[in-house]
């Protein structure tokens, strides 16, 4: 038993050490900055997609209010206000046939671009790239996964909204039945659901987005690390924001800076999770190969030539 524990700890330490070493050389700061930058342009489209999906089941105003509330809880009140302003401006824009048509194209393009940037960063970590001259329709088939992830995010949000709505509608009846056990139980369910959504999302990102054949088991390892660091980072950033006058320093752009800071940190954590996924696979004898549209490559320094 003691030997197994020692072996587990040694392997875990090696995975973390390899992850940290590789992380330093894969330019995570550059990719994270790019992801944060493009998020600002993709934000309106992503908010629209989530709102439209939620509106299939609930009143649009309730969906917008719930979405803004979740952003406030996840990041900060200022970020929620910024998201609300963006969403109102986009939804209030004049419409017509051509306006709607162009809007749909812009939404699809903008909502997927952020995932393409993340995909490029993950491909860099896995050292894979798309083959030259690959068939366009074959490439499109794989790239549509990014759009599916946006829709999936909207469905997860709609499910979360449905749960919150059911709790609100039947809270009195349930509290009468379960009495003092009701509130702790609901809080526990909401917490478990919230953590599960985060874990599923990050695991799916590590499994689906790279142009590599990553197993669900390896992706789950990266998803767990990413989720834990994400939740810890949420508390740290909230503490910093409550004790440092970021909004005051940047004046009107303060809420935008807060959003950029949060996305930047989350991107770094996501890429670190990818490094853990790669190290976990390598240390368990599962060499990850590129998918059919990609090829593996290796960087060679001048000293090696």
C-alpha cells in the first residue's frame, strides 16, 4: 500500500514538473493575450448565441437578466454591467432582412473565432498542425466543432437557468415539504451543478478542440486541474478587485479591463491544463497522435542542427 502511494506521488510530481517545464517554453502569455484580445470582439456574438438559445425556453428579458447575473457572480459586478451594455446595444440594433442575414453571418464568424484562437494555442502545445492542402470540406467538418461548443455552452446555460427557475417557482412548496433541510440541499445542488458544468466544459475543450486524438481519460485529468485552478483564481481575482481600485485607475474603461484580466487569467489556466493533459498522457504511455487532417511536428533549435 505504501509503495503504491509513493509511486502515485512520484508520478504526480513528474507530471506536474513536466507540465511546468513545457509550459514555460510554449509562450502561454502570448496566446493568452491574443485570446483576451479576440474575446472583446467575440463577446457580443457569444452573448447573443447564449441569449437566443435561452430564449427558446424562457422569456428573453429573464434570460438576459440571468445571464448578466451569472457574469456578475463569476467575474464581478462591473463585468456584468459591461456585458449587459454590450448585449443591449446589439439587441437594440435596427433589423431588416439584410440586417438579420448579415447579423447571422457576423454572429457565427465572431462566436467561433475565439475558439479558433484557443485551438491554435492547444495545437501548439500538442505540436500538431493542419496538413497543407487538406480538403476544405473536410477541414470545415472539424471546424464546425467550435460552433457546436458555443451552442453547447448555451444549452448548459439554459439548463442552469431551468434549474434556477424551477427552484424559484417551487421554493415555497419544497421548503414546506423539506423544512430546514431545503436551503442547504438546494445550495449543495447548485454548487455541484456549477462545478460539474465547469468540469465538463474544460474537459470537452481539452478533448475536442486540439487537432489531436486525446482520450477522454487524459482530457479529464486536464479538466480537473483546469477547473480547480479556475475556481481558486476566481476567488483570488475577486479579492484583488475588491481591494484594488482597478475601475478607478482606468476610469470608464475599468469594467473592460476587469473582463480582459479575467479572460487572460482563465486562458493561462486553460493552457496549463492542456500541458497537464499532455504530460499525463505521456507519463501513462499514451502517445497522442494527430487527427486525420493534421500532422505532428517538432521544433528544432539551432544547437540541435
